[in-house]
C-alpha cells in the first residue's frame, strides 16, 4: 500500500509540478510551424479537426453547465461537427451554448499559454487528455471517436514517453496552433455567410435568438480570437533576459 501511495504521489507530482522553460528558439520554431499549418491548405484540412474538437467540446461543456441535456456530439471527416442538446429553445442557456463554439478554441489556447507561462507543461498536456476523455463519452459516431482517441493517443505518448524538450515543443505547438487557428474558421464562416451558404450557422442562430445581427456575432468571434492571440503570444514569447544578445562588431 505504501508503494502504491508513493507511486500515486509521484505521478501527482509529475503532473502538477513545474518544468523549466524551453529554449527561446524552440518556442519561436514551433510558433512558426503552427502558423504555417494554419496557412497551408492541405495541412489545415487535417489540422482543422483539432479546432473542430475544441469547437464542439465548447458547445457541449456550456450546454451541460447551463443545465441543458446533452444528447451527443458528432465529428465528420470534412471537419464539420454537430452538438445536440435539449432544453429551452431560447433563453440564456441556449445563447451561451451557441456562443461557445467559436469562442472555445482561442480561449483554450489562451489557457494553455497561461499554464505554459507558469511552467506547467505536463499539467497542460494531461488537462488536454482529461478534456478529450470527457468528450469521448458523448461522441456518437465512429469518425468522431477515432479522431478523439487518435488525438488523445498522440498527447499521451508525448507526455509519457517524450523528453523534456519534446514535451515542451509539443505543448507550445498546441497552444500556438489553437491561438493562430481560431481566426481562420471565423473568416471561413463569414465568407460562407456572404454567399448564403450557412443559413443555420452559430452566428445566425444567435441572431435569431437575440435579435443582434449575425455580423455582430462574427465580429465578436474575431475580436476574441485576436485578443487571445495577442495575450497568449505575450505570455509565451520569451522575455529579453532569455534571448541571447547578438554580438556587436568592434567599434559599436
């Protein structure tokens, strides 16, 4: 029993303890990789599944928090998704549930950035696993289950088997990606709305629920994504003391 308790205590210390900050070049490198993944079309079509998981997870979490009954979540191979909940068809609960989708990826990225800024790299990875595990229970289709399990398997493998730099690089990559990626779906949403191809989008549902125009909701989503990127970037970018000075030529 003492051995078991010691093992649990060691695991708890490993998860909740702090880790040293990664080198500045690693933070910058994975930030560039994350930015490139958002801009590069073929890569984005695959990586966007992560944003969809966060988006639908946000709908589901707020539905539960506001007292709605969650029927399930489906994720599709075209990176779309749907979260079905039951309850009053109007009112604050429905409004907050509809708002949560586009707001969750940037706010989750900001939360990850705050954890990383505090040296909680392993905690950030295991918190991600906990969120995925909770979401998996509510997945209602095979593709969605495979997507969540595969994402969780990668995170678990990195957190359990990876060295300190591997864990740090992956964690910062995930945070940068969510912060950069949050804006692109908002742009795609407005483009589809302008073409009248998304009559039941979150923004239009919110417009019907509140009387506030859909464009105002799209603007809110965009503003939150931008602010989260600025704040999260400020948290993760190394301070001047950790960046080596460039040697100056003689005479300067």
